[in-house]
């Protein structure tokens, strides 16, 4: 533990001691102290920067504060956050929502990328398997999110290019790009919004979820 970290932790201990004798520090003060500790405890290495941990926006800040408080956001705030994130979604530049499901499966089953042991130009994975069941052949999968097995079939998408399926296709794209547009404090990463996945990768995952030939819909 370096000296900066020790000082930051000592400061935290002092703050908590005061909190036991008075009304306690404000959320702003706690956020500032947490930011200080993180910056003192981590370092830039290779292409991975501490800024990725500390950088936040109103959405993350308000949802984190609600989580600490142990209560959900009020309806008005949640709606405002969802509207702001919906506006931030970048729709496919060429109008094509559906990609190659085989490529989508590779992305969904990969958790690589964004660590200093990965090369800066390595392709990121979607890490989808870590939270969702994707198809029947899996023997291990996460349960933080709902099962995605039969995602397209359950929603009646027999042909994702059919105009009748437009709403589901667009929702699927939007959910992957920025999940907080539909659930203000969703646990799902904002894959496109934060640059985890690029447009082509999102297109392939949409294909995985909606293509009738995909194992998801078998």
C-alpha cells in the first residue's frame, strides 16, 4: 500500500469517526473522498487509465447514490435519466440492424478486453454470458440478467427484416447500446454508449438474438 493510499484511508477513517459523533458527511463529501481513494489506489498501466474507473456522469452518480441510500430513484428522476439516455443512443449509421449471428455468438461469449493484459487494439468481448443464459448448450452462465434463450422466438420475430418486427429490432439495438434508456439504473453495461462495443459488434449481437437460425432461437 503506497503512502497516498494510506493517507486516503486514514482520512476515510477520520471521516467515519466523525460520522459516529455527528450527523455525518454529506453524499458530495463521501463521493469526493471515494474518488480520492480510487485515484490513490490505482495507476495508469499500458492503455488502461484510472480515468475509466473515476469518470462518471449524472446517470451513474444518481443511481449509485440511490443504491447507497437503499431506495430506488423517484419516478420523475428515473424518467428524466431514461429520456436523456434514449436521446444518446446512436442508431446504425447505414440503417442495418441485423448482423451475422455467428460473429455475434463469438462476441457474446467473450469477456476479453479493457484490461492492461489485453493489447490496446484487441477486440473487446460483450461478456454477455456472464449475466445471461444464451442457448441450451451452455453448462455455465450468469443469472444477474434474464435468460436470452428464445429471445426472438418469444417476441414473434420470425424475420427480423420484416417491417412488422421493427419495434423489437430497434428496442434490441437500443438496449444493447444503452440499457439505461429503458431502465434508469439497469445493471446492464451501456455497451455502445461507453465504447465497450462498436456499431458492427452491436449489429452482430442483435443478429444473435433475433436471427431464427441463431442457436438462441432454436
